[in-house]
C-alpha cells in the first residue's frame, strides 16, 4: 500500500519550485529535513519554506571562511 504525499522540487538559483502528488510506500520512513526549531515557523507557508531552503543551500555552497 502507498500513502499520498506532496513532493516539492525547487531550484535555489532561479527560485522556481513545483509541487506534485507522490506515492510513498507506507513502510518507508521519510526524513524531515527541517530542524525541529524551524519546523513550526516555516511549515505553514510554502514561501517561508522555500526561502529557508534557499538560505540553507547558499550557506552550504559558500566557501569556508578562515
């Protein structure tokens, strides 16, 4: 059996995202990429979620400072 979930795909470079219905096996455990302290703040707004993910992608892509 499968569960229906919303899948989001986004590009931090062009800031375009799309959502679609995806089917996930019921026994599969989905990992929540959001830190617990951010989950409630960004979880209620797609715009805030995309902005959070874009900031995270930029910070991970930035070269380390010395």
